[in-house]
C-alpha cells in the first residue's frame, strides 16, 4: 500500500505482513494490520477463503492486497459467470448477479422459510453453543434433524442461513453472541451482518431471539442480555418464545417434568 507525501509516494508496511517491505528505504512501518485484514477479521472470514474465490491469475495480487476497495474478478461458487466486484463487496455482499436473481426466483420463493438439513454444513460448535442446546433441550423438544433455513434472498452468496438453534415448530431461531477473546466479535460489520441475517429470517416468517452476553448491547426486538449463559438465561429465552408465539404453542413442545429430569441425567 502507498500513501502520498508532499512530493513522493511512500510505501506502508503493516503489522500483518502486507504492504511494503518492512525496513526498506522510504517505507513507513505500522503496527496495526492492513484495512483488508481488519475487514476479514470483522466478517469472520479468511484470506485463504478469498483466494479460493478469486480468478486464478489474480491470486498472487490478492495475497498481497491491503485495500478493501480494490476490484478483482471472482468465480461464482455455483458455476455462474465470473463477475467483477471489490473485496469489500465480496466480504459483505450477496455474490454474483445470477445468484441474486435465483434467490428471488419461483423455486426459491416456494422454499423460503423451510428448515432443512444441509449435510455439507460444518457442524463444529463452541462449548457455549453446545451448552445452550443442552439447557434448552431440558425445557423443550428440539429438532436435531435441521441445521439451516431457506431465505428469499442471498446471504453471503447463499439463499440459506444457519442459526445456532432452530425451533421449527415455532419458527423461531436462537443465536448466541459474545465478544469472544478478541472482544470485537459481533461488533461493527459483524453486527450489521447479524441484523441482515435476522431481517432475512423475518421476511420468511421467522423470529430471532439473540442472547447477547458479556457486555454486548441488545440487538433486534427479541434480545436477552446477560453476563454469561446460565439456566436462568435459558428460562428467559423460553419466556420470550411465549411472548412471540403464545403459551399454547410453547406448551405443546415443552417437556414434562419427568422427561426434563431424564434429559438432565443424559447430559
């Protein structure tokens, strides 16, 4: 990356290793990472993921890239025509024009809102998410045969989203958010992405309950704010379900006391 001085072009070397050669004459060294690495981190992506999407002749340039506004030629993961877009658009946008058109087509409209099992989806979850499923599973019958929901548009290039917990009987999705070790997760661009995901679900008749932990502010109309995940927090989640869908709907999938006790023993 270069910046203009009064009369010369100055190279900048970033702490991530991108940009100008560190220590070279006339190069300004910065400790922070480059703008592109910052955006990659905020959107929970990786540079290797980007390199897999860009047209092969441009991989070397993208491997060194520092600017989020730089434009490249990209390959559609679904085999459509190549398209030009900035790095920022690829990291935060909705893929190629044909993907966007297909997401609004008749077939996608029929499937919109339908939960399903995507066998290719990576199933590794955090310990907290596993604990959330365990605690919730002591209170209501969870459906473990679905892990994705079709939407009526694209979200990061696909017409589906993958909430942490799906309750298809109520058409409610549950997400657990915390700032993580970096103290930056689910903030900034990731927060905007979370809201976009929630909007896509609401468009197809779903509600989203977000558990916002460890100092995160409420996000969306159904937020449960807490310090950390506890049984009492999960009780609040069930109460929010009742406000959204009513007591009768939640009672229909609630576990009797003896089944809840058995569930606790199994976990």
